[in-house]
C-alpha cells in the first residue's frame, strides 16, 4: 500500500473488502488514520474503513477545476 497514516489530509483511493467478499473503492480525503481505522471524507459523506479490510491504497491527484472562460 502506498498510502498510510502520514497521508492525513491527502486525497486517496482505498480498495476494501466488504463482509460479503466484494471489493469496493472509497475516494476522498483522509480525515483520520489511526488505531486501525481510516476515516475518509468523500463527496457524499464520511466513510470509515477498518485497516484490516484494506486490500490496497494510494494517493491520487486533487480534482482538476475546469477553467472558466
């Protein structure tokens, strides 16, 4: 995994395994990464992911803001 506790505040994508075994991605900004829990603020709300459920993680670039003409 390339993202971790030092990435609080950064935009990341996390791949997690749900209880039924399906993989799901979470994209947003890390608000907290400690005590085995990752809290990510997404466009639709806050998601908490247990570190034990993480399959992969990485930092991603900030969203580009389209230029106004």
